[in-house]
C-alpha cells in the first residue's frame, strides 16, 4: 500500500445527493486549475532529467524542491509516528501535498496541504496503524 500515492474508501452516494439539482464544479474550471498546476511543475522541473511532475520526484529531490517549514515538519512527524507510516509513505505524502499546493497556486506546502494528503492514506491507517 505504501507504493500507492492516494487510496481512499468511497462511501455509497445517497439518493438525495444523486437527485440534487445543485451543480458541482464545472469540469472546465477543474481543467484550468490542473493545467495551471502542470505549468508550475514544468517550470519547477525544467532541466531535471526524467522528472516532469511531482509524482516522479526522487527522494533526494524532495528536500530541495519541497522545503517544509517547522510546523509542517512537526505535523508530518506526528502523523508518521501516530500512524506508523513508512519512509515511502512519507515521500508520497509530501509529493501529494506538493500537488495539492500546486492546484491552489501556493508557493509553499502548508499544513492544510499535508493534512489533506494524509487523509488520502486511509488504507495505511486502517491496515497498518
């Protein structure tokens, strides 16, 4: 499981939610956000061989390309110890947090980005913690 970036359980959707007329976020808006994040990543990895997106970063790239402030480091330390996560899971969380930050257009990885990335490790918590 620690080789998979994101894994979550998805509950069944209730009828009321399916039948709701409330519009969700349009795909065109999501597409624009993803395209902007990809441009950010292309600029970040310009000149690096075999690295074109956050997922393809090597562990040695993380400390250089994904600096983490003290608050974020403390959050990760607590999550790793509480959830008994592996070093590989740590790397995956940082990469996913970097992607979440890119989607928001944030220059730095913030605690809310790491918290969201940790939430995408539900199977780690269920089966390994």
